[in-house]
C-alpha cells in the first residue's frame, strides 16, 4: 500500500517538476512550459490514475476532462476579475506619476523601507476607519 502511494505521488509531482526544469534549465517561458506540464498532467490523469475510466467512468473521459477545463477557466476568470482592476490602477498611477509622489513621500519618512512599511501597517491597524472606500467614490463624505 505504501509503495502504491509513493508511485502516485511521483506521478503527481512529475508535471510540476517538468515545468520547473523547463523554465529554469531550458529557459522556456512560463506559458510554454505550463502547456507542456498540462499535457503531461492530462496524460498521467488519463493513463496513470484512470481518470474518466475508473474515476467518473459513468460520464466518460472526454466529458470529465471538459468539466475540469471548464472549472479551470472559471477559476482563472475569477482570479483575473480581481487582478485586472488592480493592474489598471497601478498603470494609471505609473502614467500619471503618482507612484513617484508616493515613493518620494514614503522616502521622507525613513530611509529604511522596512520601517516605512511597519509604520504604514501600524497606522492602518490603529485606525480601522482609515481605509474607507466610499471616500474614493464620494469625496464629499470625508470627515
């Protein structure tokens, strides 16, 4: 039983190992290495673990794999739903120069960036009313 568990663990780790080696040794991009890892993981799931035959055998391998890809697209879309607006705000700050203003203002607090981060964190923890998002929407609501 223990040897079967080790064999399955090696099967499960293999796609990740291939992705890391392709990126670090072969200098492939993450997207290209990820596609190779996806193909290897798909083949191992079908052949090594019996996905679609022993596992979810009643719906078949094609439908089972389609369901996994649909869930992956949904998950990626959910993550991008959060990250994309943050990237847009960052680009807006870079293009308008406010990043430099923030960097200069925080640099005046202390030359040590760890001390500045600790100061900002302590201020946010001390005043729970500080990060109000309605101030951004309605500036008239500021106290």
